[in-house]
C-alpha cells in the first residue's frame, strides 16, 4: 500500500488495487441490496415543457457517464433522436439502446480546442461531459467553453464534485448575466 501511495502516476488506481489485493480475499457474499431512484411525478413532462420553451437545462451529477446519459434521455432532457456528444477522459459505452452518441476522449489542449470547434457547429446537440474533461476545458479555454456550452440545448456534466457543481453554476450566472436556478437532492449541493 505504501509503495502504491508514493507513485507519481496512477496513484489512486494503484492504491485501490493494493487495498483490494490485500483485503478482498476469500470473501463470501452474504447479501445484496439495491436502491432504485424514482423520479417524482411530472418531472419528465416539466423538463420537456421547459426544454421546449427554450429554457437551457444543465444536469450536474456525480453519476457515471453512462448513467447520466440514460437519465438525461429518460427525463426528456434530451429530445427524441437528438444527437448526444459525449466527452470523457476514457471511452465508455452507454447502456441505453437507440442512443445517437459519439464518445470523444480529451487529454490535450488541441483535443479540447477541436471539441469546442465541433460543438460550435452543432448547437442543437446535447453535451455529456465528465468532471475531469470539464475541468480541463475550464482550465484551458474557460471563456470559449462557457460561451459555446451555454448555447447548447442541454449539457450534462457527470462525475462532478459538489464544489465543481457550484463553480459551474456561478460561471454560468456570471457569463450569461441571467438568473440561474439550482435544484439538488443532497445537502452538499
């Protein structure tokens, strides 16, 4: 564990592997439970009405990119057959069927710039971006990113920390000079 904790690269992954290797041996599953989130009544129709009225909706969540994409579709944040552009630190697959989506991996300044150029030309798409890629965009091209993203029909930022959610909300408010309504289900939000 100590050797993994002092690594300069991939420290978190190495530490997780070291802990799993040490602790997770000869275990027997005793029980399993699951919790299903259920949307409140009229959430889908309300989001769809707001979207159709031209209200821009961003979903900032801690969920994985696949889960966030599927929630955006099921809540009608994304219109039927709307193009979904996914940007993530690594490739993944969406669990939903009939999703028109491309997954782009961004790690460099040039890749981020290319994505911004692509999004500039596709304002009717829904952007799904993970927290690390979002942070990279904000660090490298904050003004350009927020200018383009606020014109998109919908944005889903996943794997976001509570601080990142607050920072994004403040940035949207500062850039657009419009009222921003933030709704969260957790105390941290």
